[in-house]
């Protein structure tokens, strides 16, 4: 068992907290504050227990100096400030005297947040990936700024970065925050020993990131529904025509391999809602073979019915990845119907992983209808695959 925040003393100590404030943001406007809200219990506990609190997070990817303009944590600091009573100071640096002095002058209950940790990935327009490659100097430096490390960022727990593993391995004491602890508890309960029947639903667009989870699901799950952009790679592997749909050619062999081992477990769409271009236009419908000049942007109505019938009676459901381009009102039907079907199963353990799936469920009003909405996409998938997560492994044991 990993140490919990309640196992350590934080009074008057400088507590370094890795949070996950990697929220969707455009022109300084945050469209989904779920991850900020999810960090509040840990922050509030630290305030109540007289810690000096230093928060930090990554936001997006930083590949050039220019990226820094749109990826500052400043708007997020403002959003956080509106949710807590305690005054919050934002320091637009990731290292240096200004940051060090500000941390030294913190009093108990005060909160400081510093700049996007991935600003350390690019220095003077040179890509150095200090943060993302866990540069040992950087982890050591950040660790030197505090007394205790709390990892409360589940979204990056599957990555060994300077801001989690780097700090944890260079500081005396570390523990999990409440958010990560709850994620581990819920995911363990839900998918490591799932009550049967266990139905997994995989969709979305990141085929290469996600396809490996099916390997483990083939032994664990009773049914694996595949929808969204992911489905077309599988349909093509079966020899169907998929037109201009999303397809990862180099995953076709893997898809064939999974299908051959499936024993009827893998359920694919039987029809498709299509468009000539990637645009929010009125769909045309086809079966599993698509005309050459269209791309599939959602599952069709017959697939919805099929998926609903597979979901009936499930005791555990894990959902990762939307069934279509739900951002387009003409192509959100599949995602909405499947979301509704999962939410209405009585007495089942229902889990959502994946930023877009979670956003879709919340947007469609199903926020409180799931047992657990994970803040981690890749992290929850790797957990389901049975992998150890470096961001959790690096934390001190009880
Ligand atoms: P999550 O964040 O839940 O893990 P992903 O990031 O893998 O999910 O995928 C989400 C994205 O997949 C959404 O932006 C959605 O528009 C897109 N998507 C879903 N179905 C399709 C499709 N058929 N073609 C193209 N994009 C799709
Ligand atoms: Mg996503």
C-alpha cells in the first residue's frame, strides 16, 4: 500500500503537490473544469492542516517558445482562485530566484502555483524535454523546493516525468493525494476483479494508444464493444470497405489477431453514419461497407440497438472513447445513446476513462449516473491493461 496524505504530517511544511490541471482551454477560456474540481479535496485538506502549499501541473504539450503563449497556467490559477477562499499566488516561472523566494516566504495555509511544468520541455526554442524525459537535475531541483511530495495527478500517472517520478525519488517523504487514491480504489474494484458480466466499450480516435488494452480485455471481459474511429480499423481488418474513414494501417495485423482470438467477444458496429468531409453535415447511412467517397463519423442506429442489447444485464461496464464525433450535433447520436444505455443499467459498476468520453457524458447530463468518472485517459487504460503506473509506484510505501 502506498502512503496516503493522512499518513503524513504536513503542518508548517512546504508541501509540493503535483496536480492535473491539464484542462481543455481555448483563448484563455476553460471549457471543462472537472479536473480542477477534482483536485479541491486535497488542496482543502492541506489548507485545513496548516501546510504551505505549492501546486504545479502540466498543460498541453510545449514544442516551441510560441506554444508557451497559449499554454500558461495563469487562467487556470484564476479559475482555481474562484473556487477557494484562500488567496492564491501565481508565479510565472518554473525555476529561479523569484520562485524560490516566493516559496520561502509562504506561511501556513498559503497557496502558490507555478508555471506549466512542460515549459521545461523547450528552452530558447530548443526541444530539451527536461520534464517529459524526467531529466534528473530537474526532478532534484524541484524536490529541493519542498519538504514533502504529494502526487495527486492521475492523468499523468502512467508517465515517468520530472514532476512526479523525478521529485518522488529525490525527496524524503511522498504520498498519494485523495484524488489518485480514489482513482486507484475505484479502478481496482471495477476492473481488476470485475463482477460479471463485464462489458468494455472502446472508441475514440487514438487507435494506436488504445488498441493494446484489447489484449488484456480479451481475457477479462465478456464482451468488448468497439465503436468510434477505432471501429474502422477492425472493419477493414475483416475485409470491409471503409471509404475515407479513420484507419491505422499498421494496426491492421494486430486487429486481425484480436479478432481471431475473440470467440465472439468483440462486437463491432453493423452500420455507420457518414459524411463526405469531416464536417457537421446531415449524415448518410451505410452498412459495414462504406462507399469510397465518405468517412464514417458515428455508429448508425442499428449498431446503437445492438450495443444496447449487449449492455443489458452487465454488472461491470468500462467505457473509454466516444462512439463518434460527438462534437458535431449530427454525429453525437451514437455516443449519447450508448452513454444513456450505460447510465441506465441498474446495480452495475460503471466507469468512464478518457477525457473526451468524460466530457461527453458530463455535457449530456450524465455526470452523476456513473459509479466513477476517471480523470485519466491513458492512465486508466494502462491500469486496465494490468500495468504498474510509474507515478504511483514511485510513492513511499506505508
Ligand atoms: P478519450 O479522450 O475519451 O480517450 P479519444 O481522445 O481517443 O477519446 O477520442 C476522442 C475523439 O475521437 C473525439 O474528439 C471524437 O470526435 C473522435 N472520434 C470519434 N469517432 C470518430 C470517427 N469515427 N472519426 C473521427 N474521429 C472520431
Ligand atoms: Mg481524448
